[in-house]
C-alpha cells in the first residue's frame, strides 16, 4: 500500500484487493502426471462437458489427493470417484479412470468417508495404474466442476506436467 494514502482510502483499496483475490478459486491437481483437456478423453460424458467443465491428468502416480479444502460428500462404493463440496462453494467430482466402475473396486483404496472435512492436499485414496490399464481402461484422473454454471469462468490447464498441489483448474466467481 502507498504510505501517503489516508487510512480510509487504504482500507477501501485493501477491501477491493481482497475481493479480487476471493473472486478466484484454484482447484489443485489431485495426482501427478500430465494435464490434458477433457476434450481429449475417449468418453463423451466427460469430453463433451456434460457433467461440467474441468481437466484431466494422465497419472504417473497412484496417490489421489484432495483438490480443494472441503467436505467429502460422496465416496463411490467402487472407490473410483469422490464428490466434494469445497469451502468456497465449488462442487468437485474426482473420477479415477474411464469405465473403471466396472472394476468393482479392484485396484482402488480409499482413506476417507462421506462427511469427512479435509484440507487441500490431504490423501483421498490410491489406485493401481497398472491394474486399471491391464483391465483395458484409461487411468485418466478426471476433475470436473459439476456446478460450472454458478461461475463466470472455469478454465483447466492442459498439455503440461503437474504435481499434486499445482493448480489444475482456475475458477472465477461471478461479479
């Protein structure tokens, strides 16, 4: 802040800066690997954005972490997907693999239960890339913002290597 500003102006400027920061939400990558666009996936539901906008990661690691701070609203019985409500009002679906529901949980473990409140970066569970691919499925980890329409902008990164904790999706709230 500029030292010559009156206290009232400094407070107003600080409030405007805080609004700009709080107007944006980062959804972190839940797994290490290469970020790709949903359009590159071989699954119409995700590639056409039917469940919302987002991004996917072709994993190099089988540890999946919380992409936001919030509450685990759903843990699928097959342990391949998690529904999360962030503290910022973002509804996030983390889906491990394409058609992996058919594996009935084989190759997946979960470390959380419905109702758990976790911080971004906390471990949700793990999966075997090798078991998924041996079963003939894609191991892409898909992150979708299911309430995309509630936001002014939802933009996923693509074509870059990512580590757990890197921003995968940037969300701009409405004005």
